[in-house]
C-alpha cells in the first residue's frame, strides 16, 4: 500500500478510473453482442438500430480512452460490413 500522500491519491484515482473503464467496456460488449444477435436473426430494421447503437457506444468508449480508437473503428467496420452483407443477400 502507498505511504506518501500523493501515492495514496494516485491509488484512489486508479480505482475510480478502473471502475469507470470497466463499466464502459461492459456497455461496449453488450452493445456489440446485441448487434451480432440482431445480425444472426436477420431482421434488417432491428439490425440497423442495434448497429447504430453499438457504433455510438464504441466511439464514445474510444473517445474516453476506455478502448483504443483503432479497435473501435475495426469493430464498427466489421459490423457495417456484416450489415451490408445481410442487406445484399
């Protein structure tokens, strides 16, 4: 455990930040899972709204630093690609 006042403060900040990031990453996983479930169901209307929500959550998480920006872009791209594949078939 930290002994210096500044080190104790950093430990408190780390705990807060960790909890915040955990919550954000959990929301990301849920949103992406919902989008993939909608894709598997094949309902284009539900899929569009689920992917739009997932993209919003992913971009917000990336802007807050909870996940890397490139990972968010890659996941959004893959979801959009799957949606386009569903629409064309």
